[in-house]
């Protein structure tokens, strides 16, 4: 049997090269002005060996990963490789933008293994689409359920896990209608009747909320964003137990506990933040939420 050739089609990660830093810096300049992202623990971050960066998804998932991912690239010179849901790669053009411009790879154990063999640093969101599709009162609650695949992969390849907490994006939007509201409406009942609600939205678990930002628009409020890099959680001594679910659960809990602690620290920092510019105060009219321990 002929030896199989690994191609870009099989693993689009292989040929990816990040954009020049000058381009990323220019691209991010308006974003930084508008959201004024703050980073804690980044200067001390050791990137001499690859790691799995594990973070919480914020509402809609549009203001969490790329701010700290781009900052790591600009300051530390490494590009975090994201694993995304397969649904993204079913959309023409969009899938090419993700893979070719941002180095995003379709989430699977196989692709994750390829990246780890290449000693790439990864960014993972265990909450996935469920954590993006928030309902009222779910701000800063980790919707990870029994998802331990990221821990399994980290243990198998001896990767350190670095918990990264993201705070601020939940205040950029107000939920007008969440999945419960939509499914209880006449339209939602129709979706249930024809089976769409269950087949595509898992009865609301994967249904994004209807939100508003400034005024009645979708433009997000200029809420300041805060990111914290926690201490490394080593899995090097657990490689032999990578399939043991009890060990996986223990490591997963360490990551969750670290994020909850960092949430509290970032809320405290935000409470004492002295940035009180008039335009930011005027456009930020939503009261910041207080974190509570998740499920």
C-alpha cells in the first residue's frame, strides 16, 4: 500500500503562516481604541514551550479570543491556533478566511494531534457554541458540562494548560430575547413543530440570543475588556492516564477553579479602574454583572 501523503486539504494547519506583525498591529488599532483591552500576566508569560490556552467564551464569541491572541502574537511572537466547530467549515468563503487568514482548524482529535505534533500553541473553548448562545443570567458561567476532550488531548501530549479569563464583553450587549423567549414565541413553536428547533438548535441550547448594543443597534458598547493569564497547569506526569476519566475530571476542575478565581480578580480590577472618559461613560449604560460560580 502506498504511503499516504498529508495534504493541506487534510490538515490546513500545515501551510499556515501568520500575517506580518505590522498588519496585525494596524488592524487591531481601532479595536484597541474602542475597547481598551487590558492584559494581566502576559508580560510574565513563558512561551518557550507550547501550551494549550483554555478560555471562557463570552456572548456571541466575537470579543474574546482574537484580542488576547493577537496581543500574544505582537508581544511574544507566537500565533495561537484555534480549533473551531465543523459548522464554520461548511460555509464557503468564510472557511477560507478562517483557515488561511487566521490559521483556524476544524476541531477534531486528529487535527488537534497534528497541531500538537508540530509543537503549536492552541486556544480552546470547552464551552463551544453553548457558551456563546447565552441566556439571561449566564454571564461568566462556564457551560462545559462533561466536556473533557481538551484535557484528554493535553494529557496525551503532555501539554501544559494555561487558563485565560476574559471579562468585559458581557457588558457590551444586552440580551433582548434569549432561546427560551424565542422558543416560547409563535415563531419558536413553529420551529418546534417542524423539527428545526431540535435538529439545528438542540431545543435552544445552540440558539444565539437577540441582542442590542448602543441604543437599539447591534453595535457593541465600548466596554473595557480584561484578560488574565493564569498559572500553568502541568499534565506531563499524567500522560499514562490520558484515557482515565477521573483524572481528566480532576484536571478539568483545576482549570475551572483557576478561571473562577481570575474572574473575581478581574472584577476587582475593573471596580477600581480609573478610566472614566465621558464618551465611554455615555455609551456604556449597562450595569456590569457580578460573577457567580458556574455549573
